C-alpha cells in the first residue's frame, strides 16, 4: 500500500530522503547530494507553503518523491503549480506511487485555489513512461522548447 505525505517545516530527514531518492533515480548524485543544504535552509524551504515536497512510502520505505512550487502569477490574482521533480524507485514503478504523488499535488493545488499544474517532460526514449503518466492526467499537452540560460 502506498501512502503519500507532505513534508513539513521540521522534517529535515524527509527532505534529505527526497534528495537522496532523486539522486539515485536520476543518476545525479552531484546535483542532489553534492552540496547538502544546512538544516536551517531545509526548515525554511519546507515551512514556505509555496514549496511542495511529497514522499511516497510503502511500509517503512520511501519509494517515491515529488518536489514542486506554487507560483503566484502577475497577470491575474491566481497561481499555478510546477511539478519540478517526480521520481519512483525502479522496484516500485507501475504500482501507483507516481499517480498517488500526482493526486496528492492535485489536492494541494485545489486547496490553494490554483488554476493549473504543469510539468516538463524530456523526449528521450527512456522518458516515455513519464510522458504516458502525464498524459493520463493532462487536460492539455503543449509542445515547448526549454532553454537553460547562464546567470
């Protein structure tokens, strides 16, 4: 049975578990574990209700995670949620963990009065399962380009 929980301001251990899971699943240890934020940063980040950190548990094991942001818009008094990262460990894929995480973020977005949720998906062949998952929930599919700009 999969259960999803939203991390709160004092759940630094959960925050670190989330980053460790992303590092493992995405194969990016330097990005997620190379410069571990101090506890006070983690607490501040988690205490900000615009930041969303969810863990999916199966028994006592963390099997999935979602990180996202609620963005206040400028053109109208409304907000949208960006699912920034979503991952499930390989042994628990296709068991409902990712869907449970998306359902949980949908509930958070509804409670906040958010008008839409968006997520970016890469077009590489290994990302086809993620694309299929997002299509299951999507009300609209938009093809766009993404550019990283050096500050």
